[in-house]
C-alpha cells in the first residue's frame, strides 16, 4: 500500500488467527463493517435451509433463483409466493418469478401509487409479518444457540459449527411438532369429551412431516432428514 499509494489490498489479512476472514461492509448504525461468514438462508414452514456460506461479500439477490429451484427440487413444485427483502426485488428476479407464477412480496417498481387500496395494504402487512419469521430465526440462533459466538479458527470447522447451529434450530422446531403430535394422540385416545386446542392440528403436523420427508408412508417408517 505504501509503495503503490493505495488504500486497499485484495485478500488482505485482517486477522492473524483467522486469515480467511474478510471485512464485509454492511452500513449498519454503529457497525458499518462486520467480520465473519455471510449467510444466505431461506425459511419454509419455520424450518431453516442454509443455502450459502461465504467468507467473501456477495450480493444475495443473485441467489434467489437458485434457492427457489432448490425449493422445487425438495417439494416438487414452485412456491406460491416468495417473501424477500428489498435487495432481492430486482427487475430480473421479478420477471423470473412472474414467468413461473410466483408472487414476490413488496411494492412494485417505479413511483409509488397515490391511492392504495385496503386490500393491498393488508397484503403488504401480511407479507412483512410473514417475512419476519426468518429474522426471528437469526435472533433465535444468536440468543439461544450462540451463532454470534463461533470460536472456531479454521474455515471448515466454522462452517460446521454454523451448520450445526441451524440443525439444532430445526430440531427444536421438530421437537415442538412431536410434542403437539403426542398431545393430539393422547387427547384422541384418552377421552372423546376433550376438544383439541386450536394450536394443535394433528393432520397439519403429520402432513408437515411427510412433506419434509421425515415420514415415509409407503414404508411406514421414519426416514433420514436430507
């Protein structure tokens, strides 16, 4: 930098113990630059899918198509809607989703309309609340499972630690569904007078297990989680 009169060097070392870490400019208040892995994560029925981990900065919007295609590969069909942040709402991503009949959340491109119907306001509010689920998963992983305290030094072990963290997050969700399934079975078998609480839906819980390939009805057995 002194000889070439520059202020930056590609792939410069910012940590002697973790030379693979790169500074990532985020522009947040109080923390304009962050250090560590950058994740691209999707959330389906409150289950988290870790799609991409990189130590380099990258544009998340470039991976929307890949994430949607992974969804189709897993479940066999495209999602009805995709709830994303502002950075994903590019013209290219909008056109790609429109060609496949996928509704993408957020306002349309261009000047905002003067008059917005109550139905559109309700839909926008619903989309935003739905998208908050992924933010809640990040908060849960950081507060309860120390995602923000990864102490491993090697890139391989750090990636493994991050992957295990989201695996435990999914296992907690799965455990709650098992509990709901058990309570619903107990309620049905023990008495016919008790009414199932609205939060416990036996058919919905069992269907989630089947869709996520946790139960194979053909073999009548539990299968491994991919």
